[in-house]
C-alpha cells in the first residue's frame, strides 16, 4: 500500500509538472485556465518573463516532488533528507487541498469546478505522501524488529 501511495503522489506530481511546462507553449489562455494570478496572465499576454519563468520553476518543484515520491516507492535509490522532504510535501499538499474549504464557505460565488477538483487532486497527492510515509515507517519498524529477533536467536 505504501508503494502504491507514493506512486500515486509521483503521478500527480508529474502531471502537475507537465501542465506547468506546457503553459508557456499554450499561451495566456492556459495560464488563465489554470487560475494563475492576473499579474502572471498579464505577463504571458505581454510576452514577459514572469509567466514562463514561474511556470518552469513550479514545474521543476513538482519534478522534485515526484522524485522524492519515486524514492519513497523504492524506484530511486537515495535522495538527501528524504523523510523530511516527503513529510513537508505531504503537509503542504494536504493544507493546499483543504484550503478550498474556508473559501467555499466565505466566497461560494467565486468558485469554479476547477478549484474544487484541483484541491481534491492536491489533497490526494498529500494523502499519497502521508500514507506512503506511514506505511514505509511501519515496514521499517517491522524489518528492524525481525532482524533484532534473528540476531538475538542466533546469539
């Protein structure tokens, strides 16, 4: 279950990276569809650097998140501070996913279906990281207990 959860988080992260990398190629309408701030949409319309540079930076951050999820799934050998980064990403994704709730309550007329779906996807990514972390921690504890028992039995 932990491996699958990390793979789900990696898939969501890679999808997010792809749509951000595609934004500069697809133009200002794409930025607007993705709910980019008006300043970013204006930058894209004017041909400025803010929009494409921001999209590429966010895409790169999402690739990093995917790499840490893949490391958690056991598909990458080692990444520095893996547990700390995975926990931080889980917290950020879960909070971003829940952020829609107070806004839905306070400004129900300003929300699109896109906002709710995006929040659900963020929340799913956060759950993927969280479940992956919890399951991998449980399997490590079980493995260390088994190895301790084997060593004690062999002594």
